[in-house]
C-alpha cells in the first residue's frame, strides 16, 4: 500500500510540474537567447555611442596690452564659447600635441585697426609664421603667410606632428592681432596615425 501511495504522489507531482516545465523551459531558453544577443550587440552599440578617438582643438587669442614677444598666445576651453580642447594641451599659450599623427592645421589672423592707409605701410612687412618650436632640436617651419595688402591671412594644411611637439605662431612685432574670435583663431584636428 505504501508503494501505491508513493506512486500516486509521484504521478501527481509529475502532473503538476508538467505545465510549469512546458512554460518555464521555453521561457528560460528564450531569455538565454535574448541575453546572448544583447551581450554580443552591446560592444558594437557602445562603440557607436562613444565619440571617435581623435584629438581636436579650436583656440582663441589670449592677448592684452603691448606685445613684447612675437609669439601669439592662445587660450581654449568651453568657458570661452566656441573654443574647445580635446587631446592637445596648452603650454604657456602654445599648442602641444599628445599623440603622433597627421593633423589638419588651420589658422586665421586679422590685424587690429587695419585701415587702408595702415594697410599699405604696415601689412606689406607683416608676416605670420607657424612652426614646431619644441622640441628645440626639431624646429620646423609649417606655414609662412605674408599679409601683402590685406588685413587678414588664413591658411590650412595637413602636417605630421609627433607627441610632445609644440606649435608656435609668430606675428611680426609690434603689430596687434584682433582679439575677435571670428577674426583670429587657431585649430587642429587629428586625422590619421
């Protein structure tokens, strides 16, 4: 009799568990598939959401008073409006790159109080030069722009820069560049290894 009761209890448990197992096992299997799909897709989605790895910066002129030094000093950061800095650093107003690669360099400088009479006299001898000034052993000229009879010069180029290179921008003394960020600015963008 005990065996009959035990057999009945076993059948009853089996009857009660069968519907649960029919629902739980497929749902568990489906859940496992969903987790696998999400885990496989997550790194790709994270890569799409993360900004591309590049160094980019846009600087404004940082100048007050008379110029004692031919170098133009730059400033950058979100507090300045359209100026930003991601990767490169400012070292005493000069741009220092943190990663080797090919960079797109662009610059524009406008002279302050540049009227037609001043243009003919002053701007003929005005020169804007951009070069690598550090490390000193590797001093290289990248751009040399003459104002000729204009109040503004601008240019861009691709150039290779190495980690630690510092760019210096020099303007003929005693000329004063405009501090208006629409007229005088410097920027770099890393484009390739």
